[in-house]
C-alpha cells in the first residue's frame, strides 16, 4: 500500500497520539504539545492524574497491544510519539511483549491509516558499554539486559516501515531528568533532602552525560515539524555540557546546603555485592544502572544539532538540580506510594540502613 498525502499535512494544528502518556516523559510531552496548541490524545495503562492537563488531553486507559482499541484511536491521528515502554525492572517476557510486539502493533496501524510521522523513543542503552567516546549513531550496538535488547528489536521494525515509505524518526536519549522525575532518582533526592552524604559506584571521575526532559521534548518536536527527508533518521540526544559523575551529582548536594558530599566506593567490591542484593530483591537496581555508573558514558549529539538545529538548554548538573527542586516541593505527595516506573518512588531496600552510617 503506497503512502498518500492529505491536505491535513499542511495544517498547523495536528492530532498527536502520545503513548505512555501517564509516565514521566509522557506527561512532559503532553504538557509541551498542549502549550503548542496541538490536539493531544494520550494512551496508557495507568491513570492520567494531572490537574494541569485536565480537559486538555483526550485520554484512553488502554494497552498498546490491544489492536482493536488502538485501531479506533489511530484513525484520527496525524503524528504518533511512541514513548510507552515496559521498564528494566519488569520481567523479560513483559518487556519484550510491550516494547517489541506493542511497537509492531502501532507501526502496522500507523501505516494502515497513513499517519504522517511515527517518532520512536529508544535509548542510548543500546550501545551497552562503549569502547570509545563520544558514541555516535554508527557506533557498535551491544545492549545490556532485556530492556535494551527489546529497544533494538523495536528499532528494527521502525526501519522496516521506513523502507515502506513511512517517516519514522528514532530518538536515542540519554537518561533524562526534570519535572516529575522519580524512579531511581527519588532515592538520591531523598538522601539529599534529609541531609545525608550519598555513595556512588566507583571513584566518580568518569564523565556521565544525562539530559533534561524539556530539551528532549524540544528534540521530539523538531522531528514532528522539520522536513520529513531530514528527520527520517536516528538521533542521539543528550546534554551538551556535562562533567564527571561526582561533580554533577555534587551540584545537587551543594544546592541543598547541608554541606554533604558524594562518597566514592570501590566498584570491584560494590558491583558484585549489588548484583547479589538485587537478585534477592533487597535493592531496586538493574544491570544498566550498576554496570555503567562507574564508567565513561556520553554520546555525540552533533548530528541532531546540525540536521535539525536542536540546541539543548541545560547542562547535566542544572537538569539534576532543577529535578531536585521539583522533588523538594512535591515529595510529600509520594511519601506513602511506591512502584517501578519513573513516575513513582522506588523502595530503597537495604539502602535505607546505609543512611545510619553515611
């Protein structure tokens, strides 16, 4: 079936489908698109409980793997931003079902209904532990764990549909933080808020790039509005300015004002211990976190800068500090809740005991 061009492609106001709308990125993206005066449809398996977006987003509580439901929704969509994903703490079976099969369902329907663009949110975790830096989009792929493996499989489907004539930009973002970010960062932020030093894996001298969620939404937007021939590609996205792990995380402790410090630990001893504790469900950490936290990990963003004119506004340290500022104001709202997504607090497990000694 050949792709058709409709008059709607010339309209400034589009209908966007945001999958994973209730999540951290989904919320920030919906808020951004509403600010751009676009019509936004959100889909998620979790409730969409955001007072600031009430009556501004058409929300469906649905699973992206439910083909009949997604088909009803896709019929009225111009652009899809596929941000829904099963996260690393989920089971391998569920990760592949959601991230691979779910993506394929959406791509099939988007193709069937001549959706203008399908932006897929992947991850820089697909590069694994790089041997050289900075990492470019052409660097070798060595995914660590089911989550990264599933993203590569999903990217393969995206490329398959590119070949069929669809516009399918793939974005590989670094770990991103910002307004409403919880997850593993809620552990760090809670230690900072209560006036504790914080331990990190390794000596902290490794350069480790993060990303502000606002800068990520800008990159996604450019993939929605720039010329199709330019955006139909794969892009790394990360902060332009970043220092070492120790320096950037210390910036949050300095902002908090308790005089606390980042505490380096020996990676050779800590990582095997974390593996054991994580396998016993005593720590909420997964391989990508503890196997890369002590090494260099940063990507080359020159491609998206040159091709799309994207300019990240925040450094890694500023993104972390701003994320913490939000947490300072809102932590009480999440004090008695927990989960395994980026929009819920993660249980500290045995780390809670370490607060007595650090």
